[in-house]
C-alpha cells in the first residue's frame, strides 16, 4: 500500500474508539440526533433520560431489528428500510452536524408505525459543516463527458487522498472513478446486486498495479469512508445468499472476504465459516447452529 499513511490513521481510530467508552459524550450526540429528527416522518431517535460517565439511560424503543428485515423481509420492506437507512446516514451531517458512524444492522429497528429507529451514538463523526463539499465537486467534474481529470487529481492531492511523491496514471484514475460517479449522474439509478458486487470488489482490489493502492485515506475521512461503504446490506439480500442471519438475530455482523474470489461477504455471527457462492461458485460452509442463509 504505497499510497497509505498508516500512522495518523491508527491515531484517529484510537481516539474514536476511546470516545465510544464515554457515555456522557454519547448521550450528547444521541440528544443532538434526537432533537434534529424530532417529528421526522421516517426516522426516530430515542431521547436521553440521563447519563453519567458509567450509565446512559434513554427512552425505550420497541421494533423489529433491521437484521431480521434483511434476513426475512419482503423486497418492499428491504427497499424501504434501505432508503430510510441511507437517508438517515447521509442527512445526519447537515441536520445534526454529526455522522452516525456505526451503521450495522443491530443499531436499527423498524418501528410499528413504519419509522426507522436508530440506536447507539457511541461512534460519531463531528461534521458541523455537513459532509465535505469536496465530494460534490469531484462528482460534478466526473459527470462531464469531457471530465477534467487533471482537476480531479489536484482536488485529490489538496485533500490528502494522494500524497506527495505518489504518481497516478490519469487514464487509470478516470477509469477508476467514472463508474462511481455514474449513479449520481442520472435521475434514477438501480443499485443491482451485480453492480454493488462488482464495484465493491473493484475498489478494494489491492493487487499490485491496481490504482487503489495509490490512494491515501486522510484521518478526517476514516469514518465517512466507513459509512459510505456500509449501507448496502438491505438490498444485497435479493438473490443469491450473501447475508446470513443468526438464530438469535443479535450478534454483530462480520464482514469477510471469500478466500477463493475475494468477494466481501457479510455474516451475522463470527462463528460461520463462510465461503461465498457468487463469483467463484463456492458454496457457503454455514453450520446450521450458527446461522442460516437468508435467501434462496
Ligand atoms: N433505547 C433502546 N430501546 C430498546 N433497545 C435498546 C435501546 N438502546 C439499546 N438497546 C438494545 O441494546 C443493544 C446495545 O445497545 P447499543 O447502544 O447498540 O450498545 P453497543 O455500543 O454495545 O452496541 C442494542 O442493540 C439494542 O438491542
Ligand atoms: Mg450497538
């Protein structure tokens, strides 16, 4: 990974993890979200009742865990949950000045009235100015048929995604970014499983010669990167099985790569020895006592 500056990244992760243990800070973030989304027709955030350094008490919230919707919900339920999840995650910075940075299914519930309930504000990114405008600028440049790829390179350097001394081939940079800009170029874009799968494996391909290896992740973008790559789960469970549900529905999902084709797969228990059934055609080795495949 010649492009990556690892030390500041680790510092950022250390700071954010220590924050997760501070309940007073978590309470403040939760209440900021609760206030920002009060009265929202689609999103509900329970209010904080009290908090000390050791205890955080908030209003109770009944509902169906998102993990169950992912595993057993109809296409309509999954689509709606997915839309609400994405709207919540990406509206947080402009509405609450915060980004919810732990978007795994255990932290979301579908309430009886159809709203998406949100929990767990231990990991947040403070973005008082909203999401960085730089993303919008990059996308707008890439939407041009004759995109100014030198300007893209300048933007990436200015924001620390390309470090000094790291060379990128501009044609390769264009080819890398163009598919990622495609969804926002058109009025309506269908995120098919094939598209998501292809893009996920393409941008995370770290083999020698791949341009992904040239990029840096500046510390201030770590949590944004985490959130922007996460929320596909409700849609991914449409056809072939890539989502597994644990019988209890409570354990944390775990992402792994298929050993054979390196596709990223998500399972709901850390105990499953999973093999992907997609690009490489290998069957999952899923022990029934640990989890089940959610779709045919
Ligand atoms: N307000 C709430 N209403 C109902 N259940 C909750 C509430 N807050 C937390 N829980 C339950 O407790 C679990 C853990 O809480 P969470 O805030 O996600 O902590 P952690 O940081 O340990 O993941 C949640 O997954 C959920 O099942
Ligand atoms: Mg949680």
